[in-house]
């Protein structure tokens, strides 16, 4: 009878420890996934805004002025 109780307690403690470790690992993985998703959204938003700003500057007269200035700068700084 003593061995049965000791074995049962050992199994219960083992399951408890395994559950605690599993919950901790699950939280850590979800936290890492959350940070990866937030980072991807931030970087994607920055790329989107950069593209919009570049496209906004690159249309019409402004683009020709920028290209002329770059050409002049390149010729001066050979």
C-alpha cells in the first residue's frame, strides 16, 4: 500500500511539473511569435510609407528637379 501511494504521488508531481514546463514553454513561444508579428507589421508599415513618400516626390516637376540636381552633383564630384 505504501508503494502505491508513493508511486501515485510521484506520478501526480511529475504531471504537475510537466504541465508547468509546458505552460511556460507555450507562453514563451507565443510571446516570441507576438514580437515577430509586431516587428513585421512595423517594418512593413515603414516600407509602405517610404514607398508612398518616394512616389510622392517622384512625380512630375519635382522628379526632374531632383534628377537634374543629382546629375549636377555627380558631375561636380567625380
